[in-house]
């Protein structure tokens, strides 16, 4: 197999995420839209998607059941694997020395994607990263160079390379079982038991940032080995703290052949502060965080001068992103988070390029047909002749604010007209039944307590992977059938899912801190209707700038109790419910008008113009 057989020609776009073989969230959606664009394919003829082979999970062990190699085998082809004995000589010549240098294994191949095949590189780090310890001999030098040349100060527990006996055992294990010893169920089980009995220390860490740091050097060398022989360079597209370390390695050693692009899709440190607080006893709150950020920016302060995040690995990784060749953000809210993160972002131009919107093709007749399918399913499974349908489709994360949907339903139960009842909220998320997250446990308890009151609204908490097989409706049918789409996230860098039902004429409740809000507001005004009066939109502004006189100071917001924050949330939830009821169409004519205004707004947010006119020039520098 030669490089000509592999079609290695032209510049290489490199992107690190957990979505090299599957679409899980916003990053995957953006990638799929880019890859489907003819303009992008012309500018970047080769795309290399990079992921860890397996992802760390609780107690610093690995989620072996989620090995991405299985995905690649199922949806593409494996061309090289450092976990097997026999490989094409040309690929082995290029990749084997890198594996030996860093004590990792690569799985390289191709898979189909919109617009044509893409290359995939999976990295097995299971002998190198375990719990909070890094076993990579080159890591101290990499950290030192980042500190002295880029000003990025990261402290990791670096123990040096694995001992020769371990490496011999791992090589034998790979020959027998096709996995590194560190990734075996045996080692995983022993590690978890040792942590459980206090024999090993595995504190909660930002594993994504650590994994990005450990991958940076081997992936960079692999990219250099996989470069086209025509001398074409590479573009490192970083979107968050998993992918930024590779950009830093390229800044240090990429010379003239690497372009580094930081297009921030989210800023993890603010998100973690929103979800868990930054001090003991603090509760999840976007209200406190964004009020503090607004006041601190006005005072010229940075995040680590207000919150105790200076030692967080993700914070240190993210704060240096302004040193990439170009810096952008998916929304104005993310741009402000970056400016709060580090003063370096205030000194650089930040290009804001919003995400596009997938409009669902809808007519009045199609809407009626979809509605009949979904409501028939509701009657069969929950015994309700439903008159009113609310939906929420979201991942199981604290920042998604799923409990807020229950709060709004509590007020809607009192405010909805009788003819709108019974109503149902289909709250679609996902969880693993054997290991429920605290978030799902708390949400399930609230839903069960709400349903027990029999208010006329039923909340169906649905585990998407186990939703009944053979459904006679699609996701698009569900979106067309929706009366109200809820999306009250506490942290939302942009927020696509909340707007998907827009083109079906739904009332969409979007979070006031959603990155999509400035984009939507500008579009509404361009169409001649201010956001506040746009019939399809209700903004759940839990972190609105307060009108209290005198306003609270930064210190007062930091000290606000959980009870006081909860009272503010309840007040906003009631306001959201009242505005939803006010926007409901009273007759068919009003409902048809909602469909038309929703379609018109959705039609102004398409992906292709954004990709062609803004994203491609930004990424490629053309």
C-alpha cells in the first residue's frame, strides 16, 4: 500500500474530539456540516479526525465497552492497528516509531462521511494515563516548554515511562488479546478495587484536559508522518481543552507547515463553575456566575482573580488559546467567557461565527400527520388523549437545567386553559440504568413527585437508547408535532436542539445565557419584529441583569445562598410559564401564522452560507 493508494494529497485538517467515529453532540454536528460542504472539501482535501481509543470514566479507569475501534470497523475500514501483528509495511514504517517513542498504539483508517471518506486516527493511551498519573517520559519537557515559551503553567503527576517488565508484558498482551495491558479489564478491575479500598488515589480530575495533553505529542508526530509528500501543510482546528494541547505542540514545533485555529465551541471552566460552584456549599447557578462575570469584566478582573480555578488543568489549558494563529468563538457569550478567562483574549480580535440551524421541512398537512403519529404513541404508552405536547431533547448533564422544565410544568399546570389539557412533556435524554448519574436520580425523583399530583400534565422521562423499537414516527415528526420546545440550559455555548422545532411552528423556550440568543435577536430585528415580541420565542432569562436598587455587588453575588438563588429561579420559571400561555395560538389561523413566522426565522439560519462565507475563510486563511 503506497501513499498514492491512500490518496494522500493536499493540506490536512486535523481535529481532536471524542466524535471521530460517531456524532454525540454539537462538535459532531459542526463536523458533519463542514464535511458535507463542497467549499470546505475544496479547501481541505484531507480531513483527519482524532479521538482517544477509549475514554476515562469513574475512578480513573477506562470505559472499555465504548472502544471506538469497533465503530471504525463497523462504519469504515481499519488500515493500520498497533494492537495487531500484521500491518501494511508503508504505514508501519511511518507509525510504528511514533508508537514506540511514546508507548502508545494507533488505530488508523477511513470512514464514510458527508461529502466523502475521511481519515480517522484513534490513540490508545491506556499504558500512559491512569487515574491522575502520567507515564510519559517526554511529558516533563513538553510542560516545561509550554511554561517557558507559551506561559501555560500546568502541573501534572508525571512518573516517567513504564518499566521494561511492564512494557514487555504489554507487548505480549497485545499479541494475545489485541489490547494494551493498561486497557485490559484485569488492570481496570484491580485499579478500581485499589481505589475503593484506599490503596490508590484517584481524585476527581478534568480527564479531558489531561487526555488532550497526553495525546498532543504522539498525535503531532503522527500527523507529521501522515503528511502528504507534496509538501502540503496541516491545519489544527481546536475547539476546546481536549484539542488545544495539540495546537500548542504545533506552535512549538510546527514551523511553517502548521496553522493553528482556535474556534471555541465552549469554555469548560465557566461551565464547571456554573454546574457545581467554585466554593464548598455553592449550588449550580448560571445566575450567580454570569452576574459575577459581567461585574468582573467591567472591573477589568479575570476569572482566576475571582474564582479559585488557577490550579485547574482545564483552566490552564484554555487560557493560552489566544496564542493560536486565529481565534474565534461560536457566540458572543463564549467570546465574553474567553475575555474573562485571560486578558490575552482581550488583546486579540475574536471572530464570532455562529452555528447554523437545521430547518425541518414542514407544511400544515405534514404537521398534522406527524402530530397524529406522536399523539397516538402517547395514548398507547401513557393512556392520555393528549391535547398539548411539550418536548425537551437533551443530554444528561447538570448544565442542561432539566429540572427547570419540571418547574415550568408546575406553573403551566395552574395556567393552561382547560381545553389544552391533558398535556404531556416528552423529556428525552439518556442514561445507563446500572450506573445512574446523580443528575438523573434527582430528576427522576422530581418527575415522579410531579406526576403523582395528577395535575393534568404528565412528564414522560424517556431513555432515548431504550425507547421502544419500531416507532412509527421519526425525530422530525416529533419536532413537527411539538407545541412548545423547552431549552432552559444553565450553560449553552450556542444551543441548536432548542430551536429545531422552530420551523414546525412551535413556541421555543431558549435560555437567556444561550449563545444562540444574540444571533436570534439580530435575526428577529432584521425581520422586523423585536425578540421580545417575536411570537415563536420565549427567553428564559434566569441570569438577566437585575433591576434591583441598589444592585448587588460582585461580593454579594458570590455570597448569595442556595435558597435565595432558588427563589429567583422560581420567579423566572413562573414568568416563563405565563409568557408561554400568552403566546399560545387561540385558533387555526393563529397557529398557521406561528408556522409561517417560525419557518421564516429558521430559514435565515442555514448552515451553508455560514460555512462558505465565514467558517472556510477563517479556518483555511483564504
